C-alpha cells in the first residue's frame, strides 16, 4: 500500500475542507438549504468522527465524547440549531487533532496490519478500509461542502484536485 500517498491525499483534502469553511460565520456553518443534505458543521464533525472510527480499527482508543456517534455518525441528521454543536473554532481544532492522530497511527502501521483481513467482502483488508474511508469518504464530503457552499450563496474557495 502507498502510505505516503494516502497520507498526502488525506492532508490535501483536510486542507480543502478547512478552506471551505474558513470564511463562514457560526450561523452560516449550520445553514441547511433545501436539497443539500449536510451543512458545514455536521460535515466537519462527521469527518472527525470518521477519523476516530478508522483509528479505532487500527487499535487506538476513542477520544471523542460518546454523543458524537448520535450527532455526527452515519445516519445522523444535521440540525440548524447552533447550540447542538461545538463552535466552529473548536471544530477546526478537533479536525486538526483528528487528522494528526490518524496520520500518526497510519504511519505507525506496517504491512501486516494493512493486509489484515476484514469480515467484509466490499473492504476485504485494512488497506482497503483506509483507502475507502480516509481518501474516498473524506473527499466525498469535501465535494459536498462545495455544493453546500453554492447553495448558501458562497463561491468555491479553492480548486479541489
């Protein structure tokens, strides 16, 4: 597996996510236009929560509060209520922390960890899981932020390659 390339792609995507919300107010972060499923705060929280999930698969202890699963996990529903979420600055700090933790854990992994079989035909090894969640899933939500920004009347802030 190409760990260096995986980490580089993940870091580029996280940077794009950060740039996508940098110019937004707290209230804009929770705007929920019709037809756009996830707002900025939920997307940040979901990516952070996903980092913890992958890190846990690699043996790390959970570091987020238990309620993050119900607020940001798969199947959760974004709310436009600001009081439901941490402030934007805290979310960005948590995103940086989660990305750093995940990077360290992945870099400490060896080929035997990455080739470990998983009980899922779709993602048969830990390496497949890392590529899907760390790269594809994070990029998918970065793309959603671009669509969401347009829906709230904002232009794209960067080119996502």
